[in-house]
């Protein structure tokens, strides 16, 4: 690994694209590019936006006088590909074709691999990769069982941040991630609680829209019979039921607000309803941490709490007071997907890991 090598990280969102350039582990350029509704409305599918966004990224890098020939790795945010084991993957034609088709779903993160590969091809000596997309699937077979064969449990969670935080923690105590049993709770717009057994996430709640604790905007696991009755009551459309589960569920459904900080401030000002909802959300998260400890048969080296809501010590303590006897608890507030992408790029440059082939 040459000390002058750069890593470009690209993280597309629905109305923005974050880009960052790293050198020797330090960020030397960071920018969030905003895209207006008018700019994006001309595209019928998300995948059609990649050339438009690619050109803007290249212009921003040139305007910032970034030496493009020093970029050796371009890391794209992993999108909705097929379920795959964790790791860093070379972007190949199969992956790109599936993302262009939206074969496994349409999402702005699908643009990450498409843009990264295009940019890498324009540079003299760069390679393009994705790392730990949300569909990372290393569940134990027993974890796939629900209560009915029609409904197999799937793995969709904050894989990039969970694994990055797990590696950061392992490094901080001079251990290898692959030698530890960890429970990682990511507290964001969705909440995922993963059981990390010696480097594999062997069980995790499907944090996108299926199960787990309620979160700021997702209902999580609901009473099944009541959910079925509501779906067939004639009161709600299919879309309204979907929004009830994800988007307008959870904390938002109770308070009309999806910003946990604002709800916490209301609770601190004496709003008992806001306080009750936050306590319930922490209670449910703690229950899933407890469940994850049984997956690891009680052998838990540490519990790691991360994500945006972990910035609140008060809120984190609501969880800690219920789980601290399971294992030592560490707080890693916020989420830094750009740094996580760059760290995976560094693993490639240093040859600590071998890139996997997507098939």
C-alpha cells in the first residue's frame, strides 16, 4: 500500500450523493451533493440516474483539485443485490446488470456500484468494489425458521456500520473481530440488533420492514392476528398498511415526529407521552439484545450500541440498565458509512482481505 494512494467512497441517497476521498485513513475531501426533484424527475428508474450523478462527482473532484490518478480504490455503497456473505466484492458485469434491472429491488444505494465502476474505468489504475451491503446474509439455518414455511426469515440490516463498529471495537481491545462474540445494536431510523459470532452475523432482525424493536419510523414486530385483521378490514389500502409498518410506524405513529432528539427534548420538558414512547422503544431494543445473547448461548464478549440515537447518553442508558449484566456495554455513537467504506478499501489496499467474486 503506497502512502500516496487515495480511496474514493461514494454513497448515493434518494436526493443526495455523499462522496469522500481518504488518504492513509484520513479524510482529505468530503462533500454532500444535493439533487433537486426537478433534476431527478427526468429519470424513470433510479438506475438511469447513474451517469448523471457520475458526471457531477467527477466535476466536484476536479473542482476540488483532487489528484484523480492517485485514486486506487473506488468504494460504492452496496445496494440491493442478491443475499451474499459479508465482505468486499469486486464490481463485475453480473452485479451491474442485476442493479440496472433492479432485480432485487429499486433503491438509491443501487447506484453506488454503477457509479464506482464507471469512475474507476476512467482512472489509470483504479479498481471498484462494494462492501457489506444491507442484504449481507450469514444467518444460521436455524435462524431462518419463522413459524410457517411460507415466511422464511431474511437478513436485511445495517451490515456496513454494524461490522465496521465491531471491527473498531475489536481493534481497540487488541483482539480480532473473528475471535469475538458481540451483540451490535444499531439505533437509527430503523433499529437492527445483530448477534456476531466469531466474525459472522448469525442472527439479526429484518430491520427494513419486518421485525424487531419499534424505531423512530418503523413499527417492528406487531401482534400478527391484529395486523391481519387490520389489513382485511377495508379501512386501509395496501400502501397505507406498508406505511404503517415502515415510514409512519413506531415513534412517529405515537408522536407525529420521527426525530428522536425532538421527542427526547419534549420528554425532558415534561411530556409524559413522549417519555413513555422512548422508554418503550428502549425496552424493546433491550429485549432483542437479550434474545441475541441466547443465540450466542450467553457467551457475550461485549454489547456495542451505535447509530444516531446512541449520541444521547440518556437514551442509551435506558437500554444499558436492562442489559449490562449480559456483558460489558460500549457506546459508539453515530454512523459513518463513508469511513466504513474507506476502511474496507484500506483492507483491500493493504491486502489484509481478498476481494470476493459476485456470482
